[in-house]
C-alpha cells in the first residue's frame, strides 16, 4: 500500500471471518459455482500444468487435477505473498484476493511467481454483488441515524478487471462475469450464507457499535419493499468476476502494428466502402 494511504480492509478481521466460515456447516454455493467456472476456463486450455500455486488455505477438489503438484500460498498481514520457493506455470485464487488492500500489487507478486507463459486465474466478487443489501443499509441508517457507515465492501467492476491485469504486467488479459440471483425466505438466511462464505463486513472503517433495532427495522422494511417478491421472499445478487492473464512469452500471439493490414475490411466482407460525412448533434 502507498505510504499514509488508509487501509480499506481489516486483514485480521478477514482472517477471522474466513476461519469462522470453515468451521460453519453450510452450503458454500457461490464458492462451488466459482470453482466450476474456473474449471471450465482451465478445461479450454490445451495444456498440462506441472507445478501449480494455490492462493488460499487449500486446493478446491474441482481444481486439484489441473496440475501435477500444488503449493499453497497466502498474503500475510503485510500483504506479501508467502509461498514456497520455485517457479509455477499455473496460479489460482478462489475469492482469496477479496480483502487484499493493494490488489494491483498482489497481482504483480503473483505474476512474478509464475514462469514465462504461466497462467493466472482468479475468481473475485464483482461490482453488483449485494447491491440490494448496500442500498437497504444506506436507507436504514440515513433514516434513523442521519448518515451511513460502510457495511458492504466495494467490489471490482468487470470493466476494470482487464485493466488491473494489464497494470500488473499480464498479457492476453480477459475479464468476464457470471451473475447469480438468489431468493431468500428472510434476511437472516442471507446473513447465514454470508457468514458461511466468509463474505461478512471486514472493512477497516466499519462501525463497531451494535446495529440499532430501529436501523435494522428501517433496513428490513426498505429491503422487502424494493427487493422483495409477492411470496415474501427477498432477492440478493451475487456476481463472480473471473480474471485470466498470462505471463509474457515470445511464443504468444502479438497484435499487428496499426496500418499493417494488407486486405481491406470491405473486401473481406464483400461490401462497397462508402465515406460518411461527420455530423454534430445538439441537445
């Protein structure tokens, strides 16, 4: 993190949330779906990976077969990537970058751990995740306390995902998103799922005071009115953003220089080229 820049996430709180999630009994359906998404993307790569680096507590069972051997790594409190020495041809992060303060710096460290032409894949929560919850909390606190406190973490937008990979020095960057809309019988079922996944509030500037009853009531009323269904259920949105990037290698395809094409697009499409005069629009 840059000097004197305030931290966004409380690293120790994130570690506690993840440890609690592993102790709880529940269906981590978002995690399992993301693991399947990563497996689908790896399955499309016609290559055998020898030495994989898993960033997180343990390799997910759906992904263990994609490398002949694995080392595990994690970002410590100083956000330095702690991993065994050696170069890797595959690195995967399954929601383990969610509470990293310096995400561009973390991606640079991962790139440096990879061999040339190594593949990096990550799943992180995307920009619209829990937008209903964020909106409801903002309304409830504004109505009862005259202001808002950070309750839901900011998430990376798909439009920024490719830029993050490029900034970190990855080649052939790809960012895509999968969306999941879940209906819950009540708000507290949503809270239980968030705890099981470790997706609870770990923001450094979060309020430590207990949630007031009037704030909770105002939040629940807004949630049910604006994001509820006629049968009494409420909706919650989850977005999984997938990041794919490679470390540079001379064998990789490179873009042609501008103006180097030898065939006109109109000829390739079998159409006649026309010149269009530019126009300005007034409103």
